[in-house]
C-alpha cells in the first residue's frame, strides 16, 4: 500500500479546519455539531477523527491559528524601520490579515472578524481558551510596544512626550478589534472603502492638537 504523503495529510487537515472555521463563524461554537463540520468539509467521520478527537480539539486548533495569524501580522509590522504611522500601519495590518485569512461567509462578508467574535465570546466561559488568549494578547502587546519604541527611536514622538508604550499598543490593538467588531456586526460594502475610512479617520484624529490650554484633569 502506497504511503500517504505529508502534503496530502496537510491538505486534508487544512480542509477540515477551513470547514470547521466556516461553521463556527456562521453559527457559533455551541450551535455547531461535528455532523455540521463533516458536511461542510465533505468528509467521512473516520477521515475527520483521524486528525481531531472532537469539537473541543478543533476549536483549540482554530484559536491557535487565529492567534498565530494576528501575531504574525503584528510582528511583521513591528520589524519595519521606522514603523509606518498608525493611520497607515493599522489599515495595512488589516489588509495583510485579509491576505492571510481570505475566507468568506455565505453572504460574501469576510469570515475572519466573525470567527474572532466567536473566539472572544467563548473565552468568557472557557478557562483554558481564556488562558490561551491572554498569552496571545501578551505577545501582540509586546509586538506593538516595539512599534511605539520604533516611533521614539525615529524621533517621531514629540520631544518630552510621556510615551507609555504599552498603553499606546493597547489602544492600537483596540482600534483593530473595534474594526473587526463593526465588520462582524454590520458588514461592509468593500474592504477598500472601509479601510480607507479607517485611514482617514485615524489621520483626522491624529491631527487634533491640545493647544496651549490643557484641561486640568488631562495633565
């Protein structure tokens, strides 16, 4: 009997994960059964259970992939010297995520934001998954902290500015998360139009200045 190649095994595993991810994004983790996954992947139970023992293992594998995609994109951004300013960097990061996770839902909307929403929701009741997310978030914050350090080293921060690298990193991450939430809940006509709006909005926010008079509680 001919041996099955590693390429074939990898492709079959990819087929299962893609089918499961679509089911989870469409209906959520709890409303999706293994039968749904088998139907979406168009595989027999034996073929799927050869790779994954059940739904919990599938969820863990997909979450690991989601976190890996996010971390890879953020770390790539952190390696740029100097890093692009946020109004360029954040839309570029989202565009790169689309390249790495291009899957679409049945209505043509980008699947990845819906999948992220499901992961965040599941983490509120799954301690193991929550721990996995906390570690992933720690690594992402570190990568974006390096972006802030890059701004400082390139002289892009105002002289004497109190730059809390972690606080700035968390705010930039929040913008990406907010984008994902809006796309998941409301959809978007096109990636290009939404990301252009995000770029323009960030650019406008960055142009706002305090002036000479500062609000007392903001000092």
